[in-house]
C-alpha cells in the first residue's frame, strides 16, 4: 500500500515563463505546480536529483514539504523532453486523506505464463487501471498472476485481485486485461508473397524457352 513516506521537498517559485524555467533546470531544479480543489494552484520547484530518487520508487502517493507544511499529493502528469531525456515539468494534485481519490494504477504481470511457454504470446490490453479509494489505500501498482493463463484464455477486470478498499471505475467487468494469443501469420504471408514473383518469373522463362523450340 502507498503510505505518505515518499517525501519530496519543494520550494516556492516566483518566476514564470520559458526563460525562467530554462534557468531553473540549468541550476538543478524542475518547475512544478500543486493543484488543490477549491484553492489556487501553487507554483513550486523541486531539486532534480531529489525528484529522480523519489520518482524512481514509482509511488502513487507523495508527501510534499513546503515552508513547514506537509501536503499529501498524487502525481497528475510528468512532462518529459524525450529528445534530450529530461523532465521539464511536474503536476501534482493535493489530496484529502479522509476522502476518496480517483487515480490510475499501473498493472504488472508476474509468473511464468503457461500459454507463452507453449507457443502463445502474452498480450496486455490494459496497462493502467482507473481506480477510486482513500489515498492511504492507493497501491503503487497492481500485480496480476498470469501463471496459469493458457493459449486462448484471458483475464478480465473481474478476475483482478484488488487491495482492500480499492474499486475499479470506468471499465466494464468483462474488459480483457491480459490474454494469450497464437503468433500472427504475417511472417508466413510475407514469405509467401516474396516467393510468388519468383514462381512467375520461372513460368515466363519456361514459356520463352518453349517458344524458341
């Protein structure tokens, strides 16, 4: 379960705009915003190294310390510059520890899938599960045992074993999460397509040879 033990120190931020954000990043900080329902958002900055350590834990719930206050929050969005491989902005959503929150939790398969080891391919159709629960019950991830899944079989939302107090929202119980399918026949079709022109050429060559006789 997620606990408010993943602490991130934040500092107030007073400069805004692209140039100010670039200066922050060059000095070892990441610009961020903390959103709160019914209140104004708060602009802050995080030390890049501290954020990297905290985010590597892949926790669902964080405690942001800001000017002597502790703010429980979940990550709404992390904006990446994929070309240069760095984070350029983080959005947090402050939460009320006594009220339900809506969040998305990553699904992770574990176990040696029977079907995958007998000619099938394990496919994951749902990667993040939308859930609702109290913040202190929010899991960092939900592990799904695929050990006994055979070719042609599937695990649906209804089959998921959820932590106590966690409910799925917005997905039908019959929605497929993991299933094992047979490999596609694209490779074989491509091979057949490549061989076909050769066969045609052979027939043309035979026809030309027959015409010369």
